[in-house]
C-alpha cells in the first residue's frame, strides 16, 4: 500500500477512535488512581473496620483492572477497525479490476476484427452501389458482371460479420459475468453497513456514559477528603458500575468490528474464487 494511503487510513482510524470518548474523560481516566496521600487517607478512614477495608481493597483492584481492560479494549477496537478499513479499501479496488485483463483483450480483439474487415465492407458497399447505378443505366452486361463479383464477395462478408459478432458476443458475455461477480461481492460487503451504523450508535452511548466518569471520580476524591469509609466505598462502587457499562459498550463495538471482519473475509474469499 502507498505511504499516503496508509497515512490517510491511519488518520481516519484515529479520528474515529477519538470520537468514542470525551478527551477530558480520557485525561481523567489516565489519572484515576489514588495518590500516596489519598491512600493514607483511605487507610485511616477504614482502619477501624476490617471488613470494609477488605471490601474497599478488592473494589479498588477491580477499579484499576477495569481501567486497564478499557485501555486494551480501545487498542483492540482501533487495530481491528484499521484492519477492516484497509481490507475494505483493497477489496473495493480489486473488485473494479475483476477480469480487467480478459476484457481488455476481448475489446482489443473486437476492435482489431472491425478494423481488419473495414476495407472489405467498404468494397462490398461500393460494389452494390455500382450495381444500382448499372441497373439504372440498364446496362445488363455490366450489372450481371458486378452481381457475380458481389455474390462471390458476399460469402467473405458474411464470414467477416460472423467473426465480428462472435467477438462482440464474447466481450458482452465477459462483461456480464464481471458485473454479476462485482454485484455479488459488493452485496456481501454491504452486509457490513448496518453493523457500522450500530457501531456509531454504540459509540454514542459509550461517549454519553463516559462523560459521567470524571464527575464520579471527583465524587470519589471528595469522599476521600471527607474521611468516611462507607462513603468512599459507595462513590467508588458507583464509578466502577459506570466503567462496567462503558466496558460493555466497548465489547459490543469490538464484537461488531469482528463481525465486519468476518464479512470482509467472506468477500475476500469470494473475490479469490472469481479472480
């Protein structure tokens, strides 16, 4: 693939991935971990409640694990999307080239035949015009001689016309076959269009969910400042629940991209069978 095409596809993939989440939320997500002073404050808040301390510790690990899972999901989605777009682009180009060489040869053969027989047709036309002129002049001897020549030439003309017709029919059949193959493969690829619409909807939902992440994280940090262990747990648990919803959306998007990949592979196999 040419460098500028790769660059264009990379830019497109990046633009789409940036649409998935609010950049401000992404910045917040990158810093969503307790500082050492916050950790000390949390430890003090749950020091007298061993059960709550254990629950909060488990919840915080879940919280950090979720962030890592979300990061990896983003990478997988972007990589798969880029791959799908690249395959789609290549398929679109290759579909246009189905039987291109074969059709070019048939077109050349048809043109060559027409050019080859053009003098014969011109001569035959001229001969028939001379016959008409001789008939008008009532020159039976000349008319008879010209008709004899025309009858002899007629067989060659018929053979020439049949040759041209065969070549034109072969060309038309090849074009019809190519059109059918192109239509079939494009039809297979079109099955991915509704999935792309669904991806757009899922991304919109994920973006809406993610807009609440930063405010929820601020609630967590405020709870840490307040020093109430149960409040810290509750606000963090709310944030974890929100992140799980975001994660669910990402998994839907990833699943849809995988489905698109399967459709494109099917189209690719179909293309290989007709190439």
